[in-house]
C-alpha cells in the first residue's frame, strides 16, 4: 500500500511523525506537508504565488517534502507531481484538538482529506481531543488499525472519514462509535486592540458553546471516551431542497 501523509501543523509536528511511523508498517509512506503551521485554512489553495518545495532530512535520511502552501496544496502536489504513483490512502493528522461539528469545515486537516477523496483516493482525517497532547500513540495505532479494516472489508475507493479520538491511553478508550457530524460551532468574539503605531487591529477569540448531546454525535462520543468515526462527503447539495425546488415553477 502507498500512503500520502500530511497535516496542517507543519512538517515538523510530532503527530505527523507518529502517524507516518505507524502507517509505515503497512507500506510506503510519502510525507508532503506545509513548511509551517496552516491551521484553519480550510480548503484554501495557492493561486497568486508559486509553491516552493524543500526536501527535509532527519538523521541523515530523507524525511519528506515541505511545501510553502496549504494542506490542500500539499495533497494536490503530492498526488499529481511528487509521488511516483498515486496513493491508496491519504491520511491527514494527527491533529492536536478535535475537528468535530461544523467546526470541521474550517479545518485544514479535514480539508486535506477531502481533497484526497476528490482525487478518488480513500482518505482519513485524524484528530485528538486535546490541544496540549504529547502522546500520539493511541491515535497512530488506531489509524493503522482502521486502514487495515478498510482493506479487509474491501471498501470502495474514494471514501472519506473524519476520525476524532479522546486523549486517553489505548486501554482506556471505551470503544468506537460511528457518528454523525454535530452542530457544534465556535462562539466567536473579536478582541479590539491597538498596536504600537496606534493602529487598530482585531484578534479572534471565543469559546465553545453548548453542543448536541445525542449519543450518535461526534463530539458527544469523544467526550464519553469513545473514538468517533464519521463518514463525510464533499457534495454540498441539499438533496431534500433539490426535490422541492424542482416542483416550483419559475415562469
């Protein structure tokens, strides 16, 4: 198997290294990741400036390609140019901090996986429910296990999954839940400030609001100590509204 591994935290992130090492037991791993943090870039791509690529070495050996663009740029460049053959899987992560609810829309991690699926490659986004996590063992092990399950069940190519894990040792995880995306969204607050030149600027902050409590929701499952696996897609069509609109007359 061939894997394209990326993230939105930069090529030197510990989560990326843990993910690449775990998947390396299953096949060839190509790391193509941003040269710096690119969190919350969603599905942005670089159009107005060139993409620069640098080969990164660790301990005297080639490690991966650092790209000056976004996570989506990395997937595009990796599949179309940098890899000698297309990957069987695109895996993005491991991201510190969950990507659940509607907040997943802003995530560079999730968008990288979406881009892989748009190329027809089965893709996963992997995140942990802690911004301060230093232990990626559980998430890396589950990523490997989940890929093995997908292969064993002969899942169709191009499937797309958003995976979120509690920040727990593997033996303390309560299990896996197949979930739907919740409606949790960041409650935004812009802090107005003044720089040393007396110019006004704004800094985005805020907090997470109350969220859905249903057991089949991604965030609820993670808070209860389960691994949340949510199948997602990039088709933005509202199919219920589609059928209703088709019955309208615009004459």
